[in-house]
C-alpha cells in the first residue's frame, strides 16, 4: 500500500514539475539567483507538499482498496472452517 501511494505521489510530482517548467520559462535567466537566494525555502516547501500529498494519496488508497476488509476476512474465515469445501481441503493441507 505504501509503495503504491509513493509511486502515485512521485508521478504527480513529476507531472507538477514538468508543468511548472513549462509555465515558468520566463524565470530561466534568473535561475541561478533564485536557486541561490530561495533554494532552501523551495526545497522545504516541496518536501512539505510531497509529505502532504503522500498522506492524502495513502489515506485515499486505504479508503478505496481496503473497503469492507473485515467483512471479507470473516467470510474467508467461515469458508476455511467449513470442512466440505475446497477451502476446507486447503486448510487441512496447510495444517499438515
């Protein structure tokens, strides 16, 4: 789950970076000055933004992909306890 959220966040940040590079072409002559004077602030801002976006994506993934997990696990547990099904054979095989 964390890997998926990290991947999605990285893709979003790459897309954001490419869009910003396109939109801020007029700042190219001032690149050295901006990085020298505001580089630390920019890095801290993007680190905080990355953390917040990662947290939001992680929570959304948990909400969407782990929906009704408890109910599904109870259903699976009932199937394993039942002896007449394939799940029963599998559980006997796993006990050995």
